[in-house]
C-alpha cells in the first residue's frame, strides 16, 4: 500500500513528460521550416490559403495568391511548404474530350419536377 502513491505519481508524470517532449519537437520542426522559407516556395497558411513566396522579411512573408495579387502574412501563419507532387496533384488540367457534347439542357417537365420537389 505504501508503494501505491509513488507508483501512481510515476504513472501520471511519465505520459505528461513524453507529451511535452513530443510537442516541443513539433514546435521546433515548424519553426525551422518557417525560418528556411525562400522565394519561390509554394506554401499553405494556417487559414488554408495557397500561395507562392515572392518576398521575405524577418517577421513577414509576401505571398502571391493569384496573378498579380500579393498579400503580406506573418511567418508564423505559414503552416507548411507544399512539395512539387502536391502542387501537380491539385492543379486541374483543362483538357476537353471531343466526345463531350457540351451542357445538357433539361426538359420543361424535368424543371417542373425539380422545382416542385419537397
């Protein structure tokens, strides 16, 4: 019974210690990534915005989010640097198939059914 209290303390403190270490490692990893940003990197911000780094400062980064649209963000707002594979997966190619007949128009009956549907 006398060993129960120290054993209980160890059982509670070890997971807390390991959790703090893991969190510290992740924080250092993100800080290193934010400090290693360079012009031309394609990044994602913490709010989910995709952009390309066009200028850097000690505390801020300028991102081009569309053609000729540049916004200024804190470096801390950059969540991750996107790799070339991620960028090509997200871009949509605009190849039209010759067998595509174009937009399909609905009949008056289909329109009436769609509009009166509960």
